[in-house]
């Protein structure tokens, strides 16, 4: 059966815009979990306890993401990538917009944090289905020898989404006082997501199905329950893929959510100072994603990931020396190094995970792997890191990262290298 081809420019923009929206939505919650929600949704006598409660709702989305992977992955592997990507984007976007409309604890009491947790679950559900589909949209349309290059476009959505989310919060904190910000200003980022969702839907409705999935349809290779098939026939790939992605998640959420919280409380930097440092460092995250894809296409995804994982292990040992109070230069260097490593590990990650699974279960398999790694590596990272820093010192947060990197390195050494497969043959 003939299938209209997708233009490269349309495919890459559609994969990029979707993940940018999804990560923008995801990160504005992360920022608000530090700056807003502890005061408005989790009032407590101890401010630290309120922050920890807020981080607990932050973690909910990571447990929802595998559910989203299974749900959207099922339809992505049964019906197609395009329709599923549209549904995932709507799920994430509507959940985010509703957060911007929620009454606070002062208005409806304990119902407020419960509704917030429900919306956070919706965010996780949507992102659980979004990421895998966006990566497949790119990689399954890639020409020979450029799979990692195409696969890095949806990965760019993470730093762009972070820059947009951090930027809008920075503008709000600079243009309005605390009273206005906590009264209504914090709602603006959540409500503004509606504009991005409309743009994303318009672009995605114009694309055609990917060649790899069309081939699955033409050959009658669809499986009845992709989720079950992944666990029964591809369990080893699922386990190793999850472990090798774990340190990427730990690194990112230590450098963003935990660092913002600890930097503005434990180290007493101002909110504006630290947001500016983070935004500057996130640029390095974005800048290094394209070079990482070039390296991965040249030397192999697995080899590229092994090299940067070793570097992350070493970086974990520098926390105590770099992330200190009253030294903006060291704090900035800490963020730049860490987020540069994030760019190098995140760029080839999507392509590598997608290549672990055959097309008939690739949406489900790659999405589950990525989001199970999110549970293991990110869901509790801010919570665990805060407890370690308070009880043992900041250097133990670094040891936590190094331990996660060791785990990922072992998995990378055990997994078969997809890069050795010929690019001309669609797996």
C-alpha cells in the first residue's frame, strides 16, 4: 500500500514542537513545586516539610509516565504514531491548563493538593505517551546514517522547554511583587500552555504515518497486546535500557529541581540569581545535543553513551567542591559542567532506546524504558538529594549521582550495540 512521504522539515519540526510543549508543561510544574506550591498548596509549620510534600506530588508524574507509555504505546503500535501523538499532546496540555485554574489551599482546603496531584498525574500520563512517539516520528523517517541526527530533534525539546519555563518565571518574578506573583502571576505559565498546544496540534495533524509503522501494517505484523509482548519477548532490553538511562534522569533533576531548591534555601542564593545561572547553563545543554548526535552517528550510540557516563561518574565527585555558598562563579561552573554532560548523554539516548525494539512494539518498548528510568532516576531524586544534603552534606548528593552512573555504565556494557546493525535495513 502506497503511503505519502513526509517532508524532512515537517517531521523534524513536528517532533521538536511536541516535546518542547510537553517539557515546557512538565518543567513549569517543577519550578512551581519549588517556588509556589509549598506556600499555596501545602501550608505547614515547617517550610522544609512543605517543600518535601510538594516534591512528593512532583514525583507522581514519574509513576504515571509508564502508565502513559503502556496506554499510548498500545495505540501507537496498534493504530499508528500520528493519532497517538495528538492524543498524548492533548492529555498533557489540558492537565497543565487546569493546574493554572485550580483554587489554592486557602480556598478549598485539602481538596486543593488532591486536585493538584490529579493534574500532575495527567501531565505524567501525557508525557509518557509523547516522548516515545516523537522519537519514533523522527528516527523512523531518518535516512541511512542519520538516525541519531534525526533522533536528537525531539531531545532538543527538553532544553528549549526548560528555557521557556525558566524564562517566563524569571520575567514574572522581575515584573511583579511577591504579593501579585503568589496571588495570580504564577498561573500565567500554566495557562499560556494553551497557545503552544494549538500550534503543536496544527503541525502534527499535517504529518503522515512513519514508513516503519506502515511496513508493519503492510506485512500484518501488529501484535495484539504490545505491552505483554515487550515484557515476554524483550524483557532484557527493557531492563538494560531502563538502567542505562537512569543516570541521565538523576543528573538532570539534580541540576534543575534539587539545585534550584538547595541553592535558594541551603546556600541562600536569591531566586533571581539562581534562575539566571540555570538558564545560562541550560544553553550548554541545548548546544551540545547536536554534536552528541554527530558523534553517535559516527562512532555508535552505545560507545558515545559509555564515554559520557564515565564523565558523569567523575562529575559526581565534584559536588562538594563546586556547589557551595557565596561563590556564584563556582555555582555557575557546577551547573555548566553538569548540564553540558546532560546534553552529551541526552542527545543519543532516544535513538539508542528506540533501536532496542522492533517496529511492532517499538512505541511501547522505548516509551516504557524511558519512563521506567524516570521512576528509578528522577521521581525521588529531589527528595533523596534534599535528605542527603541536610543529613550528610552536599558531597553525598554527588556520590548518589556517581552511584547511578555506575549502574548505567554496567547496563551499557551488557547491552548489545544497536549501532552495529546496518542503517539501510529498517529493524
